[in-house]
């Protein structure tokens, strides 16, 4: 039975597109709500720019504007990603409004993941990388399943172990994009890939659902 489950997992993983192949569907998903994505990306940048202009010598206000915009838009971005991957339209304000009930749980999730990652990196690099791998899709479980931060981490870790290679491939792509960010093409490719995690999450959910039948 255990061997059969392993074979099923291997078969499932083999059916998933490679991380590189997610660029095209990511761009297609972005196009569903292109204006909303542009607004969610530009708001933190705009607030940071305003901070530099209005409070050039007040680092506290600058950080509040910069990180405040990011904290507000990041959960809404996940909502927009999940909607777009499913072909559903959503505007900026509805995306923000829909994300608000998840805000506290999302922040708690980030604190736990970042803390575990830092501890892993301090102790040794590899444990930190495994933390990122295990909880990479946790925010999507939290929003899509409307679950607690702890439960989202549990579900993410369980399925990341089952579909390990597909998650490592995505992390490798992000490493390459981070290196390429020293030139403008890196930023462009990063934003073109912005829906890839949501796409991978949906792909995994479909495989899990088909296996449960």
C-alpha cells in the first residue's frame, strides 16, 4: 500500500508542468485582472515615493508608508491571484475588502514562517531553505480554504512533501529571477511570474481532488 501511494505521488508529480512552463499561464492569469495587479503593485511603490518626498528626514513615517502599503496590498494580491487563475474578474477595492478578514491570520502566518526561516538559516542554511519549501504555498491555503495560520502551514507542508520537486523548481526559478533583478528584465520576468504560485496551488488541489475520487 505504501509503495502504491509513492507511485501515485510520483505519477502526480510527473503530470505537473515544469516551473518554467508557468510563465505563460501566469501572464494569461494576470491579463484577467491586469489593472488590479498594476494598482496593487504600484500602491506600495507610490506610497514609498510619497514618503521620500514628504518625509525625507523622517525614517519612521517613511517606513510606515512603505510597509503599510505593502501590508495592505499583499493579502489583496493573493486574492487577485486566486481569482485570476480561476478566470474571475475583481477590482482593486473588492480585492482589498475581501482580503481584510484574513489580514490578522496572514500576518501571523508571515511572522511564523519568517521566524522559522531565520532560525533555520542561523542554525544552518539548509533547514532555512526547507522551511521556505514546506510553507511556500501556505498563504494560498489560508485564503482559499479560509483556515487558520497553523492549519495552512500544516496543509502546505504535507502537500509540499508530496509534490516536493514541483516546489523546488519554483524556488529555483525565483532564485534566478532574484539574480536577474540587477537588470530591468529581471523585474519584468518577476512580475510576469506573479501568478505562478497560485497556479501551482490550484494544480495540486486538482490532483488531490482527482486522487480522492
